[in-house]
C-alpha cells in the first residue's frame, strides 16, 4: 500500500544550500511552517497503523510503566530492596516515576524511528524533513495524553492532594519530552546509517534507568549524590514528579539550567539534522 499518495508533498520546493546564519534560520523556520500539514497526516497515518495492527492496541501504552512500577513496589514491600523514605507514598512515587521515564524513552527513540520508517519517502520525494520530527513530537503528545490516565488513576486510588502547582507540571513534562527528542535527534544521522545505534539505545536506556531517580529518591550522600548532579535527566524527571505530586519544584536551580540546555541542544540537533540528512539521502540513493 502506498501511504504517501495523499500527503501534501508537491507544494514543497527545497531551497538551495545556505551558509548565512540569518538565511539558515529563515530557511529552518520556513520549512518548519511548511511541514505542519504533512506532519499531522504522518502522525494520523502512523498512529492508525500502530494500533490497527495490535490486538491490545492502546493498552500497550499502559503496560510498561505499570508493570515496572508494580515490580519495584513488591520488592520494596517485601524488603527485598530498601530505597529509603519518600515524601509521598512509595506506590505513587514509583508509578509516576516509571510513567515519566517511559515517556522519556519513547521521546528518545521517536526521531530515529520516524526517519528510518520514512526512508523510502526520503529517497524519492522532496518534502520538508522537519515533518518527520514534528510528527514524532505529535506522537509523544498523544502518548502523554494516554499515560495521563495512569497518573489520574494513581491520584484517585491513593487520594493524592491536588495543588495549584499541578498546573505547571505539563511544562516540566514538555521539557522532558523535548530532552528526549533533542538527544534522539542528535543520534538520528548516525542511527539512520548504522543499526548499532538502535541497539545501543536499548542498552543505554536500561543503564540510565538505574542511574536516574525513577524508583528511588535522589541520593543525598557522596558519591551517590553525583547521580543527581551529573545526570541531566534527573532534575527534569524529579521536577515533573514533584510538581505533579507535591505542587512544588524542590530543586528549581538545576531544573531551569537543564531546561535551558535542553532548548539549546534541540536547536543544535536540528541544525545537524538538516545538514546531515541530504548526505544520508544521497548515500541511501547510491
């Protein structure tokens, strides 16, 4: 089946190579605006195909964070492991943490998956390449919408008090998504050419899970406290969880620093993506 026949690709005309920073920024903004309609259609196509070919469908979005959370809840309750005291009930702490972590992992993998699945289009059709990344971002927002039902369920079951700080939580979660997309976008040029990157991402996320305060509170004693200092995911994930469950941002200073670095990384990754993709397409077409 040809999935591209209904996509609005004919209206896009690629611009010539531009080296001036002002012209580059103008070109990037122009292509971003031109990609909106195509990005939406790609998003609808991919979501429809994803859940149409699955027996359990949307429930797969619930299972990973819930199962991972339940495992650690059981281990903690049976005293198999001792992660220390948390400011909120441990089941709430873990289930919210694993939900946010799963969202980050999906965001990290989204850019590379979008580009790899679009290889036939890239080699044959001219269209704004930003459409692939914007479509991946839409998918992450859809995933966030689904996973929000987990958080709502946790709040209702454990009677978590809702505060005004909860209104700021979506901004922190958005930063978490953008962090994953920016890091994934940096790896996309190499990942498109070498399958090792995808395999390495699986191993890296498994390692990062244990060095990020997902199922345990941030360590306060040296040298374990370095986990919270040098792991950029830590202040964003813990900040989003704090805003969701307590309504306050416990460590605001590192949160805002990493948020600023995330925006800078996203822009840098975008530039690298634009410069590298024509070379990658040329190699694919050779």
